[in-house]
C-alpha cells in the first residue's frame, strides 16, 4: 500500500504536505521535457566550447554528498572541466581552492534547495567577492540550482542562470535532478543519462518485482530485523573500491537523516528505535583498522561488503591479478565473519563467527551500474521507513539546529 502511494505521487511526506517524486528525475520521459532540454543545452554548449576549466559546486548535505560521491566513483569517465565540491564553512578551505582556479574560466554552482542555508550562502559570498576582486563579472560566472528562484535572484543570480529543483525532490534524493549539473559538466550528458537509466531500472525492479524477490525490500527487512529483533545498533558500509569512500557518507546521510526519527506518522513515540548508526571504510583498509572489532568484539555489527566484479580500468595481466587478490579478501572477510575460526585451546585466537554480512556486487563501475546502486540504497532506506511507519522525507531535527545557529550568531551576547 505504501509502495503504491509512493508510485502514485501521493503526499506521503505528511509533515510538509508534499509528494516524493525524485524517481521522476530519472524517468526517461524527462529527457523530452523543457527542463531537461535546457539543462542539456547548457551542458553541451559549455563542454563543446570549453568555456570552463573549473567547476566549483557550493552545497551541503544532499546538494554536496550525492554529486561529489558519484563524481569520485566515475573519475574514469571524466572528460570535462575539473570538479570541486565545497561544503565546509571554514573559509580557509575555500580560499585555498580559489587560489588554484582561474577566475576567467571558473563556473560556480550554488546548489541550495531553499537558497537559505547559511553555510552555502556564506561560501557563495566569498566566491562572489573573489570574482569582483579579480575584475570578473560574477553574473556570468555564477549559476544556481534551487526550488526558490526568487531568492536566488534577490541574492544576485541572473534569472537565466537558475535551474529548477522541484519541491518534491528531497536534498538527499536529489543527485538525479539539476543538482547533478556539475556532474553532467564533468562526465558529459550521455554518461549522466546512463546513470539516470540505472536508477530508473531499479525503480522498475522495486515497483514490479514480487516482495519475496524484491532486492531493496529484502535488504530493508534484514536491516529492520538486525536493528529491532537482534538489537544491533550500527550498520557498516564496506566497499572494496577507494572511489566509493564518499559513498559511505552519502549512505550515512540517506539513512540517518531519513530514518533518525523518534515518532511515527501519527506523532506517537516509537516503541522500538529506527535508523541504525551508519559508518564504514574502504577495503582492505577496514581490515587493518576496525576488522578486529568486527571479528571478535562482544557486540555484532551487520555489514554490507560492496565490490565491482571487474576492475574499473583497461585490463592488463597485472591489474587483473591485483583485482583477483582484492576479491579474495572480499570473500575471505565475509567467510570469516560468518563462519569464524574456533580455537578452544587459545581463546585469544577464537573467532565465533555468526556475524551478519551482505555481499553486494555489480559487474563494473559503469554509470548505469552506479545509478542502480544509488537507487538501491535509497529504496532500502524508504522500505525501512515504511516498516517503522515514520516519515523518511523530512528532517526537522536538522532545521532546529539551523535555527539555533542563526539565533546564536545574531545574538548581541555572542562572542567566542
């Protein structure tokens, strides 16, 4: 019933009275829309004329983690300008970045759904001043992606430099939308379309596959089982691919901002906790940092072990051999977690096993495969929220923190 309501575009984000429609951003029907044609034209014109050598995306949370994670994974597909992602409010970081960019060939993308997030606007002000100080017209060098174009215009963005983000697309689900514009500029329109098609393929699977064979549903059920019935408080994401390191942070926000709730849809306090704490690291690094904890710690911690079956480079004998060595570690760790190694004579060496893990694999890190992967994790989170009967699409705790920070900053007594 809840899956059908999501598919039908009903207003399942009840606290904000909004539908949840990020899936429409990866529906192939979008490619014929005016919004997409305008977006594609901007990207193609920019790339064909080599207008920019650097793209700086200023965002935070969903407007940063999604596109920056995908850009990192798809580095082998990069063929456009250099991509930089700024989310930290420390001005030194941005200053260091601007020092290596050419203001005459840099495009700044201000990505903010509300166009009211203080960290984003402060960083945007710094870049605007940088352009002015360098004698460059910021009106032609800064664009915005937002659901509130009037706010962007009031700030100083030209109307023809604003790209629309629908109100019904949440930030942590927005990589498929115009929030992915920097990514499009970096990897090109066709590769970005393949990324969207991968996400759309997962939509088709989720809405048409029987529950007993539905991958996101099964993984969602496992997460709820581990959290509520077995009492596991955390869930680790362990990808055997260095370029997926930022993916861990994206999953962390996805699950914990979506399902880190204390009340159900009726406002009643939950009887059982919802979201697990998401953490992780890349393999084989985690084996030499947290591996001991996972293998022999008193508390079990469920893990997802992720890997591509083929290396994301042109094959050579040495690369293939190295990748096989990597995959041997994948299977060995999963086996060790599950089966353990019993040593009753020396309990220091005893590993009891029975530690839950999911092995999630795909052929290679193609845009299509990565699109499926991102959409898969979205649906795992959504399924869990459906089962817990919570609203996975608001974030009032985040908004409370923003409000308190603004009040403190504007207080006359604030002096740190």
